[in-house]
């Protein structure tokens, strides 16, 4: 179980370490390619690793089994909307403040890089909790597939977080630390969910859908606009497809 929890954090850390390969920052094409790939992985993970298992757990509800999924998904979206409103947004070349954000710049940076990793950590914890408690819709291989998929997605995300800071003149070692810090919330969030799993198991369909809604919010609000803005969007679209196929293959192949 520990391996599953730590794999996404390792992906973020390795991505953050890529900052040592750049002198100033990424090229525009590489930025869009990484964003597109990360988006594809997250979309596939949301559907095949979270929403589908949630639907399988409420099969006895028949045609009404969509209700828990819709409720959880909506709450997940609204939760990230709330966080989005009070924290800044970290993009490749600029830091945008949320409408209510009145924080110091260092705090803004930490919140910005952490925001993207909150739903991923929760998703891993929720799936691991379901597997540990014998949920038939969740297997160890399925949990491992989700963890690997998020780790693959976290590699470009770690670079996306760290490299822009390098372009702003922040020393490489500090940008690496920021990137690593952004990934710490994932194992912590996963462990908190697992610790409370006995209480959460009855609401597992809602929690899986919640994690899916939170992850898709990040994709729609942050990643897709970033990958589609300006020229070279075809590169991002192609990498989106590659990311989707990679995650789909992991989930079906291992699950």
C-alpha cells in the first residue's frame, strides 16, 4: 500500500527535478505538449479509475445509480471552485491571483503549486481505502494503475510548477523545493482518507465521484485553456490523446 501512496509523489518530485535541465524555461511547444499529456491522463483516470468503479458499486440502484455519482461529482467541482476562488493560479509564465486572494507572494506560490495535487492525493486514498476494505469494484491492480497514471501525469505537472519560477529568477534549488512541496499533499491526503476509511466506506461512490469532479475541474479550468491558447495547439491535442491512451491502457491492462 505504501508504494501506491508514494508513487504519485515520486512522479511530482522527478518532474520538479527537470528544472535542473533548463537554463531559463521551457519552449512553448514543450509546455503545450506536457499540459496536453497531463490533461489526457487526468481525464482518463477520472472516468475509468473513479467514475466507472463508483457506478459499479451502486449497481443495485438500477437506472438511478447515476444519482450518487452526479452528487459526488458536483460537490467535487464546487469544492475546487471554492479553492480556485481563494487561491492563486499557477500558469507557465504568470501567477494569477484568485478574486479573494490577499496573501504574500511566497504563500501564493505554495498554494498555487499545491492546488493541482489535492484531488490526485484524495483519489489515490479513496481507491486504496476501497481496496483495503474488500470492495469488489476496486482491485490492487486497479489502485496501482491509478497511482501510476497520476505519477505519469505528475511528472509534467512537477515541471509545469517549477520551471516557470526559474523564468522569474528563482534559484533552481528553490524551484525544485517548491515542486517537491506541491507533491507532499498527495501522500498526506491519501493517508488521511485511509485513516478515516471505516467511516467513509459507506459513501465510497460519492467519494470516488467527488475525486473525479475535482480532477476534471483542474483539467477544464487550468490545463485545457493553457494547452489551447495561441499557436501549437495541435501538439497539445495530440499529446492529450497520447496521455488518455496511456492511462486507459494502464487502467484496463492492470485492472
